[in-house]
C-alpha cells in the first residue's frame, strides 16, 4: 500500500481509506483557543468540534491549539507538519478500529517560542472561548491551604516577567488585560480537566493570581468573563508505537501522532458562555444548569475507579487496566467500593441510573482492546487522589460510614511509592511530588502513618482515628500477605478493622 504523509495536500488521497473532514478548513475562523493539545483534547473537544464543523453553517468555531510547555514541542511540531490534522482511532468494543481524520485544529502555536503570538491570539476579537486541558495539577491549587500556590517558582517568574509568561495564569492575565485595554468583549474560560467544579476552580485560581499581578483587572474579569463547569469523559490511552505502525500498514496513513480512544464519550457542560458558544449539543454534548452532580459521579466513580485499579494493578505486576479489571477479586473489590463507599455520598442524580452507570464503567475498564496503561493512570497520583478518592473518604468519615476500600488503596499507594512491585520489578513513577512521596513511603515502612503526613495531599486525614486504623491494618496486611490476599480479605470481610 502506498503511504501518504498526513497533511492538507494528501487529504483527498486518503478518502478511500478513512473519513476525512468534509468541510473547507481554510474557511474556518478560529473561535476557540485551546491550551494543552494532548490526547484527551484531541479525542474529545476537538472531535466534537470537528463533527459540528461538518454542518456547513458553522464557520466560526475552529480551534487554535496552544502547546504551553517546552515539553510539548513534539506535538506542536507534528501538528505543524501535518497542517493541524491527525487521525482519531476509535477502538470499538469488538476490536475493530474506526479511523477518522480530524480537522478542527486549524491553527497551532508553541508558547515558549512565541509568547506574544499566544497572548495576541487569546485577545483576538474572534476568540470567544479559551479552553484548557492543563491536567489536575496545572491549576496550582494547594490542597492543605486551599489557596493558590504563590511559592511555585514558575508563578514567581510570571509575576516578574509579565510579557513572556510560562504559566496559564500569566497568559490569561496578559490576554484579558489586552482585551480590556482594547475595549473588546469578554469571553469564557472553559476548563476541560477532571476537577470538581473545574470552572469554579479556574475562576478562583485565576482571580487569586490577577489580584496580585494586575489588581485593576479583577473587576473587569468579574463582569466580562465566565467560567463554565463541565464533566468531560473519554478514555484516551497514550498512543503506542504499534498504533502508529498499524495505521500506516492498514490505511496507508503516515501520521506521526494519531490518537486512540474508546467509543464512549460524554460531555456535560454548564450553559454559561458570555460570548456565545458552538452548538455542541447538536453533536452529543449535554448543556445543563447544574453540572456538579455529574462531575462528582464521574470523578469519584470513573477516575477513582481508575486509580483503584491502577495502584492495585501496579503492585500486582499488571501493565494495563483491562488486565487488572478482569481479575475477579479486584473487580469485586472495585464494585464494592463503588456501591458501599461512593454511591451513598453522591448527590441527587435525577435521570441517571447509577447502578447501570457503574456497570458500564466496569465494562469500559475491562475492554481488552483499549489497553490503557497502568503507568498513565498512576502518573501524577498526588494531584489525582485529592480529587478522585479523598472527597469520598472525607464524606464517609463525616457520617461514620465505611472507608475500608479507600484505606486499602491508600495503603497500597504508600507501598507503591517505594517504587517496586510485588515481583520486585521497578515501577515507573511519574509524579510532581515524587521525592516527597518516596521519602514518606520509606518512613512508612516503620510507621505507616508517616505517609499520611503529606498535608498537601491528605490535609488532616492523619487525625482521623478510624481512617488511620483501617489504613494501618491494610498496610500491614499488604506487607505481610500481599496485595491480592488483602483485597480478598476485604472482599470477605475478614479484616479486623471492618
Ligand atoms: C484517568 C483519566 O488520568 C486518569 O487517571 O482516570 O485520564 C480518564 O481516563 C479520563 O478522565 C476519562 O474520561
């Protein structure tokens, strides 16, 4: 098969092999600046937008993808070489692959190379939305102080060098300042990250920064910028070398960075866009007044479920989520966690059948074709646990409820943080707090409670007697009998702390 490099010129030649954007990309104006053009954005918001752009009356909602960090240079170069095009490969439930070239990213910028261009783009009158996937840790929120973290050296840098910022907060401040000076309209800053109240979080963190950097801008932001909350969902594993070669061999597409994902997708958005928005509801998104219950459900069941499987699976020596999800004992453990610990603390979810939602999650986790990497799931756990797992624990403790499953997972995380699995194999840990985690994990060998002393993650959890008791019992059980036996004992209600 002839191979074609994916770009504008070759697009029509690929038409036989895959679906391609059937709209004139050169006519599409940029209405959205998106920061963080990783796999998730490209499988989710950019996909929805591409679908919408097939409606020929929609011309104003192209995306300008911004690569913010030095680390993002590769994706920027790939998008530049491929004219913003990439292939989305959906791994269907029966193992077939549905491939489609996405065209909604019509511009791309590399912030470290040209910060001014990014600021100008964000300040452009055509831009109505600045959306973000900057990861859970990217919001610069300190869990123990519940405040914006001004100690972050990058934030200090931005305060001193406002015209060449490095963080999203520096960029947004400069862009909004320009909009104000030029008497332009405001816009919406839309978070697409897995955070409870992600819009509120963005607003709170940005305003804290602006109050220090440009205090006179605060009022303008309050009156002209909205921060819609949203629940976002689509499992998007890291693209593997075989995904790339397989695409080339089966479709003749030479794409340096396709995106792979599951068929399921969901986007529930608070309808709060001051400058207008795309009609994403026409392509499957839901606009609601109150998104909080949906966010809570997704974060504390799906994302937490991932962390439960990831940490336990890593210790057991599994590589992918489907492997550990299909281990019968772990599967039962996770189901019990969802039913007994999470479901009781969720808000009213009118119209949602929670039990079937939980069942669908187990099916998605168990999908053998997705092969979502345990390393991906366990990465940055220090930013994930406070959002995915700890709210459940705190709510349960408040009502003297059960916390035994979460306690086991946190004990397993303490042991995981030593960096070796139960077979003695080194674990690849990627976490901004890695050195603290490791130091406390070492101290925990003599005194398990030491791990809970990381206040930036656990807050005051170490002061909860019932939690410490359950966690310590689980810790000793794992060390003595192994994670599998500890899971089994919890399933059978055999541990003393129950
Ligand atoms: C995962 C998420 O990062 C994680 O730990 O739980 O990336 C998850 O796959 C997505 O939120 C699915 O929507």
